[in-house]
């Protein structure tokens, strides 16, 4: 798979791996992303075409396990990539249905191009060569384009092409979500423009976002543009296609250039008119590709990280940077969108925004700081929702949701499907209150890296101080030990949601959460010293911060409880050390994969809450985020040596 520092190459078609390859070969530009599926495919056991537009969410209700649950999803938008052909009266071409003599798919990360070469043979011996190139234009974010070339190698004959804008799509890309309602799109309009153009406009059923796509095709034989009669067909109300055919002699090339414009009502009042005008004005594929490459070259000048003497690590760095920039490019600056945990690459986590930006923002703050600023502004714009969420649960300040989508309300599921047992159970992950402290941390880190005092004054200080208010109200004082504690919280581990045999969600004194509370309060006090008096008064009035709260913060930052064993080990949460040990050898022998021990244990009628088993870094996050001198200073301030 790995052949150079800039390319991911597949030299064999593997149906079982196609889903993963489609994700890895996703092309995106921040505004929209399209999975690297075969352009001839529709959703099937092998293929899953998916196009996702940043910020386009929709919420549906489903009756599950005797209750109604509501889930907001990043919508799978109409498939703009579809194009295929047939030889004479034969079957429509699909790579998984033919005898392949050559298969090579290449993701060019340096230039943002997905390429594919195929040679196949029909049962009657006809050999055909097919070459495709695809871009999602980084400089013109509303444009996607495909160049599709067919060469008959040992025969002459008619070849018929069809291209389509397909709105009959569902959100069914994640198996465990398939019991939930998944049809988010309703038809709005479909038709044609000019002799070589079609359009499709769909609307989301609940959020009422109109999604418009306009397509034009240009046809070439041996590089010379040809005027061929194109027939337009509307299939039902959700699909519109262009069909055309031509006679080709052996070794002649028939090329279709398909260019698509995409707009939604989130950014313009007339998305369909904008999509049509955008695609009408667009240049030929070669010129589009050249300008696209220039933009990518400028991005790599800003974002490239070079590693000497290790080609594999260099390639993996290119892969990760490539996908980070595709999801959050400079094109997001005015979109009011966050960083979805799975990018624009698929439907896992429903396209929601978690705390993952904690790991991403330092990269952008160093290379393209305006992207970090835009991601933080997504949070700022949802401060009112965070304040409502805090009040709803009896807290002060701003409590951000564990899963955020369009509005900043809590989008975490109340029910979760265990794919091993097939059973639905309660989902308590919304009790990961540490997400709010991660957002405060992100604001401060952005400020110290960029010295963007304008951001701190207008936005960042308000976020941090509002989260500090929440932190101060999340704790309670125990007169017996003279320390402040937390309860009903979850740490980043996620395997531990509550105590064994308890019906109450959450845990006591998660070390990471308590540490972050102290850090947030200390930083909030520091910010009050940084701000000038006028701005400080403005923010304090706005958030209604009372002097009594500041006194409480001083108390908490010297008396917060973090449990440390006699031999100096930080306990993940109160009672963790008393949990049972796992027989790891037994489970390794019994199961091929044991990464999701939570699901394995529940399928066996047990619970991960009973065991010392951890999904991911929890206590260790303290040492990931902070240098040792800061950690030592905070612990010493709490009276721990």
C-alpha cells in the first residue's frame, strides 16, 4: 500500500477492504468531503458513496427499546460522483462485477487528487481500459470534478454513458446505526439547464437546509471536444441523469469531464441559482486541476513537516496532515463549523464535535492559526446553549455538551447499541464534563501560541471565565476531610460510566477532571489580571460573575481532592483500586480482538464498571497536556508532595 512519501497506492481490488479504502481516499476541502468510492457505485455491501457538507445536520426520531430517541446526524448528501458506461447492449460497468486485468488506485496527497486505472475483459473477450481522476477543489470550495476516460483496446463499437445526481441516499454507513431512521432528505426540485447540464435540489426534513447540486458534462474523443446529443431524465423525484453515446474505434479515447457545483441555504439564500452559475463559469478539468494543485502546494508550504531517514513515518505524517487540512481548511473560516471526530469521511459518531479538537488545535495554531480561531469561534457562538445546559442541570456558567452538532445542544445518544450482543442499553457518556475544561484549555493555548489578544478579549476570556463558573459549581465541600470533591462525572476512559450495582451514572473524584477544574480556575484568575479594566468589567457584567465566586475559586485551587495511593500512584477515580482484575490471557485466547472489552464484557452479562480495564488515556491526559513543572506546581498548591 505504501510506495512513496506522497502516495497511497492499491494495486488490487479487494471488496472486503473497500470501505476502509473509501475513507482513506476521501477528498475534501473543508466545505464538503466525498468518500473515495468507485464512481460507478451506489450504496451496497461493498461500496458506500458519501458526500458530507460541513455543518449540514438533521435530526430524526426513532422508536427504540420502548422509547423514542432523537439523533442528529451529519447528513449524507446527494451523490454527485456517479458515472458509468456500457459497451453496446451490455451491462453497466462496475469494477466488482467484471474480470479485472489491471487495477490501480492512487491517492496523491501532495496534490489532492484521486486517480484510478482499470483494465477489464468482458465474457466475449472485449478489453477496455478505464482511467479516472477526481478532485474536490481546494481553492473553489463549491466545485468537484471528475475526468473519466474509456479506451476500447481490441474492438470498435457504441459506448453509452450515464452520469447522475443521486438524492435517493440514506445515512446507513455505520452498521450499528441502521436500526435508526436514516432518511434525511426530501425532494425539492430537479431538472436540466443548457444542453449539457442537470440540477438537483433536496431539503433536509427537520433542519430545512436546501442542498443544491448542478452538473455539466463536456465530451472529448481523442482530446477533441465533441458535440453529442445528451438526453436528460428525471428518475422519480430524487435522481436526475444525463445519458449519451458515441461510436468509438479501438484505441480511441472517449473522455467525459463532469463538473459539479454545490451550495446550501446555510451560506446563500438561493443555493440552486448559485450552484448553476458556479458550474457554468467553471473551467475545463485540466485548468481546474492546475489551480487546485497550486492551492495545495501553498498549503504544504505552511503545513509540511519533514522527517529525515524514515520514509514510513514521513508518509504517515503526510496522510494525517492531508486529512486534517481537508476537514478544516481555510474554507471553514466563515462557515461556523466545528471539527467532527470522524471528519467529513463518513457517518461514525454522527459527524458530531467532541473534545478531539484538543489534539488538533495546536497543529493549526502553529501552521494556520486562523483555522484554530474559527474552530474556537464555533464554541463561542454556542455559549448561550452551554449556559442553558448548565442551568438545566443546576450548575452555573457554561457546560458544553459531550457531543455537539448544529446548535450546541447535547446530541449524545441516550441509548447505545452493543453490536456484539445486539442489545440497546443506556449511554452515560454525556457525563464527561471534562469537555468544557478542554475548550477552556484550547482557548488559552491558542492565545499563548498566537498572542491574539483581540481573540482573548472578545471571545476567549468569556469562554474561559464561563467555564470557570461551571467548574466552581461542579464541586462540593466535604467538612470531614476539608476538601472539595466531584461526583456524577466520567473521565476520558469511557469504559467506566458508574459504580458496579449502582443505578446512578457517573463517578466520584475523577483525577483528570479534578485537575482540569483547578487549572481552569487558576487560569481564569490569571485572565482577570491580563484584561484591561474596561473589558474586564464588561465581561464580568455579562456573565454575572460575583466576587464570592472568586473567593470560592481560591479555596478550590488549594483544597481540591485528587486521590494518590501511599506509593504515589494517582487513582483514576475514587474506588478504582478496589475494582477486579481482568484475566487478560483468557480473553486474548477467547477473542481475536479485545480492544472493545466493554462490549465483550457486556455481551457476557458482565460490566466494565467492575474491572480495572481502560479504553484510553485518563490520568495520563494530565501529563499529555501539561509540562511536569505545571503538574508539580498544581499538586503542591493542593498540598500534595
